[in-house]
């Protein structure tokens, strides 16, 4: 079985490096993009199994990117993990997009991200990560398929 | 036993002069980079080989350059000469300067038909190897070429064929090519160094992220409402995940409170060891060993920033006894404001490496927070115990006025809590009922002793004085914000469902719940205790009495819950538990 493809998108290079190292070491194929538009182009070309994206980015924000994914029949089911420095300022209606499975405030624990990624892609049951993280207080996107 | 002193001992293998080992570069350029280079230079008809600083051939382009491969493999040939050339290059290129110097040729016609281009591989100020490019400088053939083939034992026809395959370079192109090769090797090396550095930085950043999250997580777990043992357990688990430790242990000097509740708890008492030692992961064979270990570490006398770091712990004569299980150890004192509260132990490295000061730094951040938490926990417990102690002292002093009511308030509190629990109240509500029960007669302090302790029948006036105690109690408690919610219990514990109680003749559900609960608990204790004017009712008679008065004196629903309890056992417990409750 080919490795799962993950697209990571953030305008901060150190975030890209940390995530791509963590995920590559775990055996995933990682693509990186520095803004929402680049991410969309890469997504359309490579059809990633999962997108991890920052919320605030130039050109195309994380939410706009998610909306574009939603509008593309080939990408509409791509699960998304949203990273944000302002987790609590995201409105309830912003998180209605069903692609957004989790919201993680920065700075996040790379271990935690890996655990969530595995949970979403491999169906590994999420255990401790739901418990106690600030994301738990954002009700909508915690539901997993 | 000689204590292990609080010093640092990091095991680093140094050479005889005490220097750290020299950096050995086996491979001046990574295989991937060299592969990229060879591919680029193949098109320019340059065949590349990679050499390390000792003049050892690391790798050469195997795809083309069969001529070169054959020449290198030949016993009499170019290998020794090239090796010597590289060694000289390394010697002359080390130190300042960008390119080979000292009159050493960077390229040269070593043979009428063949030339070599030399590009040093630099690492910081040192030259750690070289890339040598071989070129055929003119159409091979002729006498010199034939002699070379004979010398090296090559088949002339085959060698000629290979030389043609390789393609020739004009001699006037050599100076330009060598500059380009040097630049391309240097860039390729710089790119590689950059990548390595990013990867190291990224890995450090990742660790920092994890540590930051750990500290954040730990801070959130330090909830004074939780049992300290549970808090230490979950902190230990988090530290275990982020650090390299195989086991984490906290050895405290004082017992942790067995429960967050300050009220007397039935059962579940920690033994001393479990109340002082918390172990997570694979730390030690048992708690006793951890305590022994903590005892032997001379961490108590060491000033706050000290720690113990041992990477061959079991071998130390002081810790010989732990040889079977102890290899690596970091011990940090849990200090809070000049006071040693215990020790944090990180035992054995999961990755078989050694602990370093980086591990210590992370553990110290944890230790500092744990110490602050333990201290807060202790202050909190102290305050709560002080409050309970004062309350008990107060009600005992009232109960003591009359030898017949001795322990009455404690028992009412105890029955009230049991009843509240049976009626489905939360643990927090049960604790409040307990306090309300404890204080229900506090107003008797305002009733004259002559009335309170009168052995005979009370007159109407005396009864009136007696009946004022719920209101007096409510007034006394109204001044204390933290227990204002108990007032309904105190004020209404003599109200009756049939409306014939006092002080306000409330009826049925108009009587607050705490009042109804304490009324029943109070009544039960009164019946089952002796008074000046009668002896205690036997239990079956008391039960019958509660049943008879259900709906008139006692809330019928609560009476039902109460009668379902094992009252025999409860009454026995109430009378034996008092020692603990008043302690």
C-alpha cells in the first residue's frame, strides 16, 4: 500500500519543517505549501489524503482554502486539520465546513498532530488527545468518521 | 552508607590530553549529493571521484568512466598518486583561503592524454576531502597511451574505446572547468550543510514544542481539587512521553492527603509508602527501592539549582545494590521556598543513550512546578483542616455543655450525609449537608445553660427560649460567607411537614431540603441516644417511630430513603467514627 499523502500548508517555514519532518519520519508522503493558493494547486495536482493548514495565511486563508476544497468534486472529502494561533476567535459558523475535523491551537505538540493524523487516516481510535486539550471546548469539529 | 554527592558526572570519552574526540568525516559529501554532482558532470565529460582527507577513495562515478575505473583499479596506476595529491590538497587547503594554494596544481596534464581537476570539500575552516574530476584531454592513442595501457595492464583497444566513449575536453577548457567544479562542489556542500542544519534545528524545535506543551499540560493538571497522587501520576505519564526517561518517580518527604475531601472518609487509607512515592513507567522494582534510592542521594544538603546526573549509576559503589535495574539517573530536589518537599527521579534512558543537561533542564521545569503544586496543596489542605478543626471544636464545645448530647452534632452530620447520598445528592452536596448537620445546633450557644441543661420538664418560657436556637444559629452563620448556604439547614431543622414545627411553621415542600434532611437525622439520633428523661430507644422502636411520624414530623420521601439504609451498621459507624471526625 502506498504511503498516505499529506499536504501541509503554513506561511511560517518552521511550522512546515517541524510537521513535515514529524510526518515524513512516520512514513507519510509530505507535500508543503506556503500559502492557500499554492496548497490548492498542489491539492488539485496530487489529491492528498489529508490537509493540515494554518488559518491565517496570505493570498488564500485556511478557511477559504477549505471552501475551495469543498467546491471541487475531486477534493470535497479531503479531511482537514486546522492550525491556528487564535483558536478561540474562530466563530462557530467558520467551523461549519465539514472537512475541518480538528482545530489545534499553536504551539501544538507535533506528537499530538501525528496521533490525530493517524486517527483520521488509519482509524486509530483517538484517546488522550481529545481529553483536556483546548480543542475540546470547540464543539463542532471533534466528530470523527 | 556513603551518600551520593550532588554533583554532575557526564560520561564523555575524551582522549589522553582531555580533548573531545576529533570530528571524523568518513564521507565528505553525502551519497545523494555526489550522485547529483556526477550526473551533472558526466554531461561535461568529466568523471568524478570522491576522496576523504586521508586520501582514501570513497566513491567514484560507476556509470561512465570505465577507463578511469580501470586505471584506478590497476595496481600500477593513478590511485596512489591521486591519494597523495588529495592529502597534499587537504594539508594546503586547511585554514584560511578558498582554493588550493601552495603551488599545488588544481588541475594538470598528468599524462599527455589525461588530466585531473581537484576541488577540495570544505567543512568550516577545514578541508575534509576532495572531489577529483578526470578528463581525457586529447584524442587518445599514440605512443604515450599505449605505454599507459601496458603499464596498467589494460587492453589497448578496449581502453581506446572507453576513452572515445568518455569524450575529450580541449586543454584550454581546463581552467574554466576546474573553477566550475570547485564552485559546484562548494555549493553542493553548502546546500548539504544547510539542509543538515535545518534538520537539526527542526528537530530541536520539535522538542521545544513538545516541552512547551508539556509544561502547559502540567500547569493545567495542577488542580487543587484533584488528589495529589493522581496529579503526580498524570504528570509522570506526560513527562514520560516527552522525555527519554524509562521511568519517572516522585518520592515525597510527607504523606500526601489520602483524599481531596477534608471530611472524614470511610475506608481507603493509604499506607505510608503509597502516600509518599509515586511511580510511572519502568522506574524501579518497587516503591521501597525508590525510597531507598532517594534516601541515599545527598540531595537534601544541596542548594536549589543542584541535581544529580549519573549515567553509570549501578556501577557506583554507593548504588551497587541497585545494579540490577539502575543505569541512568537524574534526581532533582523538589524545593519550595527553602524547603525540601521531595525528589523527582528520572530513571534509565529509553533509547539506551545517556542523560544530558538538556534532559535535566526539562525535568527541572517539571520539578519546579510540582514543588509549587505540592506546597499549594499543603496550604490548601492545612486551611481546610483548620476550618474543619475549628468547626468541630465549636460544635463540640456546645455539645459538651450537656453530657447527654455529647457527639450529637457529629452523628447528625454523619446521618445527614448518609441520607443525602441515599437520596441521590452529589458528593459536593453531601459534604455541604455534613457541614449543615455539624452546625445545626450552633444556636444553642445563645440558650441559657439553665434551660439547656435542666434535668426536669421545661416551662413554657423555657421552651420558648429553647425554640429560638435555630434562628440564633442562622444569625451566627449569616456572617460567614463561605457557609451561608448551610443556613436553610440550620434554620429549618425543626420544621415539620404537617406545619406544626418552628420557627416559621412551614409545611411540606416549603421546608428547604437541607432542613428536612437534618430534621430526620436529628430525630433519629435523638431517639437512639439517652436523655435525662428517658433511655435510648432500641433500633426497631426508632424505625417504627420514624415510619409512624413519616408525613407528619418527617418528610415521607426522605424517610423512605432513610429506612432503606442499614441503620444498625450506620449507627455503629457513627459512634465509632467520632474519634476520627474530631481528630
